[in-house]
């Protein structure tokens, strides 16, 4: 059963990790979308939410039951939205590829090998992969590239990020994406010039380095600040999330983008493609 808009052209969306905080937010966003329908809800085997209505966490009745069976959960879906863990996402992509379902991936913490696996799937299916689905973060990434290029080598760069105490990867995928954008604008290799830890007596700050600092605590949704330190001045560009609703809204925009692609389309896209940032 699909729940949501009643039009024949509605976009059928399945949600992975449906019982988690982000999953519940995505379910609510799909239900509220006038052009969307909730077609499936997935969770990991052993989850106490299995068998429950996907809207139970928000006090809603959707008629869509949370399942660990990928073929059941993806039946009838045009797009899967996945904010889970790397291992789960990769298993979901295998099923999506086999069933012809496109995917929006907001999961972070992939190893280089896992990222290569996602790229391989993109040769056979269309997907959007972004460490942060926020429209505001996507715009910030563009601003960072412009700032790093314009300011040049005379400014030291530091990336600060804060998240809730349950986040398992550090630095955040968003912080790393910012680092990649900054490094590219400077003509640097982040793997070589990124500094991810300082302790003891690390010595003076190396030239052309990009530093990272990570904070974990409480229920912080996500905060990112990039500082450019120059002689006699400092520039700060920040993004702070007060709700996961912005991630859900961006995810639906990504799902609509994928749904609008022609039949048989393949490729890995980012939020810059979704937002047509050029």
C-alpha cells in the first residue's frame, strides 16, 4: 500500500532506517509532499520496529509496515532514500540495482573501497550521494570554493564541526566534503595536507595545511564553520542546523531530480547537480 498524494503521477518513495530519528523525519516529509507517496519502509533485521506502521513514531497511520525484507520494502518504489550505515547502504544498493530503483544516499563514513563500490553501482543506475542534503550546506560549499580561491595562500584554513554524541564517524562527512572543496580550490591534495589531530608538541602550523577540529555532545544536529585566518583579520563561514527537516527537504528535492531523469539513466550525482549550481 502506498500512502500520500492521490495523483497517478505521484513519486513512490521508500525510506531506509524508517524507525530512527532521521527516518521518521523522512517518512513525515514524504507524507507531507503533495507529489509523493510512501511506498515502503525498511529497517535492519532484529529492529523492534519491524511489523509496526511506518508512521507510528509520529503518531500517524500510514498503512505501510516497516520490514527488513528489501524486496518487499522496495516493491513499487521509484526512489529509495537512505540515511543508515555504510554496510546497510551498500546492501540496499545491490537490491536497488537489481530492482531498478534509484537511490538518494545521505549516509556518511564510507571507506575508499566502499565509495568505489558505490561508483560501480552508478554505472548501472542513477543515484544521488551527498554527505549533507541541506540546501544551505550545498550553497556554503560553493561559497567556500570561491573564498579559498580568492583569498589565496595568505590565509590559514581551519574546519570546525560539532554533532550529537551518537555520531560514529569523525570528522563528519560534511566537514570532509568542505575540506575537499577547499583543497581543490587551493590546488592541494587533502589526504596530504589535511591535519586531523593535534596533540603534544606538533610544532608550527605547516604551510598549505587544512586543519580539522571535531566536537561531539548532547543532541547537536550539526554545525560547521570554516575559518580563514589572515594577517590582521579572520573570515568565518558557518552553517548551523536546528532541525533535521532541512536534510529531509533536500532529500526530497534529490528524489524528484532522480525521478525526472530519463529511463535507463545512470550516474552518480551530488546536490550541486540537484540544485543546478553549475
